[in-house]
């Protein structure tokens, strides 16, 4: 979900900023970012690739051997409710949100080669979609557009 070129992106700072924003948001909302929720979020933010729930469980087991699938799914549900992560429906996986704290529609660009996912605001696309939904008198409960293709980096190598 990087909107800068790979050479400009400081991923450690990216993770730090997202965790700090999540902690602040949870305090502000009066909800708890428990240690397990914090760890799940941190694992999701480790890369800009989507992560499956059972992969998260495998990564948590060495730290918390009592963790069960329900533990991870409860943490994921909380993180989704708080807008800290997105579900990537087409991959049945999860990716961090770097625009947390605001309700927003998503355009997710999913690279088929390196599997990086970039979240874009795509204002014009979302406005056009909203107009189409209005014409159809259809009320959307949530809008996520997922597009699979090749990122700039992978186009260069292919």
C-alpha cells in the first residue's frame, strides 16, 4: 500500500506510523488494542502483501502457544471493525490500512507477480461509482474494488 516509489519507501517508518496511529485511534475510541490484537496488526503490517489468517496463526504460535484460530479471527474482526486493516476478498486475506481512522472506500491494486497491494483513494472512480449506484437507487454497504495486474516494478522486470 505504498504510494511512493520503492526507493523512497521506509517500511520500518511505515509500520511505526501505522501502529502509532492505531494505538492513538483505539485510545480515542475507548477500545483496547490488546497484546494479541497488536501482534496481529504488526504481523499484517510487516509487508504490503495480503496475509491469510492461518499464516498469522503460524507466526503467533511461537510467541503465544495457546493461540487458536478463534483467537486470530477475533483479533481480525476487531481490527476490521476499527478500520485498521482491510479484507482482500479475492485472496481471502488481510492487509493493513494506512488511512485508518476515516471511513473510506478502497481501490486495491494487487500485483499478480510480487503480490504487493497498494491502496488508492481513486476519488474519480469512487465518485463515478457513487453516481452509478445513485442512478440504480442502490445503497452500498461498503465498496472495495480489487484490481489484479502488474505493479510498475514488476512491469519493468517482465
